[in-house]
C-alpha cells in the first residue's frame, strides 16, 4: 500500500498529528479540559467554511478561528467553569453557522464532509508541510511552558503564590490546543477530534503515573491508532476516521481493564 503517493502522505500526516495529539492531549486530560478540544473543533468548522465562502483556504480559516477561540477561552479562565449549557449552545451555533455558509455554496459539500469527518487520504504535500510546521510550533511552545503548566495544573494555589500567572498559562496552553485541534481535523475531522486528542491520553494516564512515560505512551498509542486506522481502511475500504475512533475506544476500554483507577503525577518540582 505504500507504493501509492496518497498512502505515504496519509501515513506521514497521521504520524505527525498522532504524536502531536497524544502529547498535547495528555496535558489536556491532566487539566480536566477535554471539553475545550471539542469546543474548539466546532468553532473551527465555522471558520473553515467561512474561509471557503470567501475563497480562502479552509485550513487557514480553521487555524485562525480555533486559535482566536482558544486564546479567548484561556482569557476567560475560571469564568467558563460550570457554564456547560452556555458553551454547548455556542458550539451548536458554530456548527449551524458553518452549515449556513455551505448553504450558499453547495458546490463545496465534499469539502464540508472532509472537514466534518476528515479526509486523510486527500492530504497534499503542501498540507503536509503546514502540519509539520504546526506540530513544531506546538511542541516547542509546549516545551517552553511545561513547568508552569504542570505547576498550575497540579498545585494552582501554590503556583500562583510563586508568581505563576494561571491566566497567561491557560491562554498559551489553549492556543496550543487550538492549533493541535486544527491539525487533528485534517485526519479525523472536527467532529472526531476527541478520538486522537483524548482517547490515547486518557488511556496512558490509566496505565502509568509517571509523567514522562505517560506523555510518551500517549503519543505512541495515538500513533498506533492513527496508523492502524489507515491500514485497516486500506484493507477494508471503510472510512479511516471510523477505524481510528474505533481503535481509540478499544484502547481506552482496554486501559480500564489493565490500569485500574486513573493515575496522575503526584509531585511537581517548581
């Protein structure tokens, strides 16, 4: 199957996104902000379809809207807590706006399906380069803020007393999550971002309490699921997004059996 260019592009894209989603997703689950990834994907759909309406690249619109939304969510901070109903309404509205944009240009229905459910087999070399750049930016930024991010996640009161600004850390982190969400959408679509960003990370935290090993394990699990989904899609002619989500669910349920209770790192050195 690697004799085909589109398959090599698909494996390369899934590899980049899988590793990125596993690493960023680990911290997302650790901070209890999994809903943020889901929220950003819905907002991104409106941005992508709006960009198509204006004749711009859907990926550019997806990145712009998710990044702005991520920074805005980080700025609001604790004020978003307990606002699930309000957030849910905004998410539904974002999806509805995206569908409205498509109503005016029905010729882009195929692009809409790709945005919603992913089209990893349609990744071009140009998109692959963008994904690689996004991944590099996200991982570099995450490496820079890892220490204050962990400190504010596990010991927020002490972190603030030590001079860590939780709002700034939250903004930076959700900006990283936004870019990761945009990258994931190229593989599994905006509706299935959970599969790569949350499933592998949650499974890894069930299996180990060690931070470094947990982050690595989450990336490895996400990579296996992404590549396994593509291989199974090639063999069965079923959608790759289905197989990736199925493997993600299977991996998480297997971790429930093997790992017992959720394991979290217990100590962070400032």
